[in-house]
C-alpha cells in the first residue's frame, strides 16, 4: 500500500530515532521500507537495520530493501531512485533524523485516496546540540506557499518515479519535489499538528538556515515559541535513549 522512502547520509547516530517510530506504526496497510545510503564517516550499513526488522514486520512491514551507494548523490536524486525501486503506489517521504507519529502511514494512505499530496501543517523541532525547541507552523492553504519545508509528507509513487529534471538540487528539495510532481494547492491535504512526533536539527547536513530561525531562542517565522516540551512529544523510553546518546543533561 505505501513505500517508506528513507534516504540517509552521515546520520548513524540519529537514524535509530526514525526506526523506532517505524517499529511503533499502527496501520491496517502493508508497507515496505527502502533505505538509500551514501558512504560517509557515520555510515550505518545494512547491519544497522537488522535489530529493528522483526519489530517493523510486526508493525506491518512486508518488504525491506537496502541500497548502498558507492558515491554521494543529492537528496533529490535519492528520492527518485527510491521511487524507481518501490512496489507500492503511495510514497511516504521520511527523514533519518525525525520521529514520526504512530498513525503517520495510516493517515497518509487514507489521505492519498483523494489527494496527490499530504503533510502535517505544524510540528516541533529540537536542536540536538543546544536542547532548544521551536514550533513550526506551515499552512499551505493560508499562505499559498508550496515552497516551505514540509512535515511528514507523502505523495504518489509514480509522480516521483517519473521526475525527469536533470538538475537535482541539494537545497529546497521539498519545493523541488512539489514542482516536479506538478502539485497544485487543490492537490494538497494538510493534517493538523500531531502529538508524539518531532523533527530534529543538529545532526543533519541540510538544515543550517532552518535551525537559525529558532535554536538561539529568537524565533523567526515560520517558527514560534511553545509551552510544549520534548517530554510531551516522545515516548518515555525513546526520550531516555535520546538524552543518553546525546548527553543532553
């Protein structure tokens, strides 16, 4: 029913966070996980995923494929390559440093029955090196902006698979995807902000500008301050592991 597309690069210290969220998906739909990884100093490798496979199968995963690249390629091109390997019609766009809501796959498939694109319109970001948080608000239908960073996005596999653009960018990839999938306002369904989900910064290579909008406590749009804390957004055992691994206290 839905392919979980998970490109990753230089992210083995944080990649487990997304895998934990996949182990806890609650969905009636079958799904597959396709990982595409470039070489790096923090390369995970296929063995990294094995401790999670049985738990993911219990959560509905029916197929796992690991693609090991021999060179670095842009994230935008990785999306296309993963789509070309996918066997399901729906395509969930995952990041290796986030924690997804337990209903993400269920709600994505339901939404894509009548829409070409879905994402959440609000979510919390955690800056891992400073332990600061900011709430991100992105309402496409309100501000008419299809270029902003998307949260927990999904679309149709064929739209990504058939992208022919030869200029694969390293920045602005969300906007590039929407443009090359020919997504219009009418094609997008926005889901209200979800609890028990979080995006992180500080251990990826593409969000230097984004984290500058909230990580120092001086919030700039589309970020704003919130009374919620990371303790409200993650299961206790996952939060404990996050704190331990990054020595946050």
